[in-house]
């Protein structure tokens, strides 16, 4: 989504753990572009192949 890209969200520089909640509250359209944090990994968007190995 262009607005999500304009926020400069990066897999290499994930937001602090409380930041995703604030971002979703301020910009609800991000719900469609999930921010998933598992350990030190942060995923933006839903990619089943990328997510499955992380959740077992």
C-alpha cells in the first residue's frame, strides 16, 4: 500500500515493540498490512511461507 510505504516501515529496522500498536491505532488501514513480531523478527504483511517456519 502506498501509504504504508510512505511510513518507511523496514524489515531491517523494525519499530520498537509498542510502536506497531500505536501505528495501527493511528492508521487503521495497516490492519490489512499486518505487523507481526516473533522474537527478533518483524514481518510486514501476511506471507504464509515466511510465517510458518517462525511459528512451527
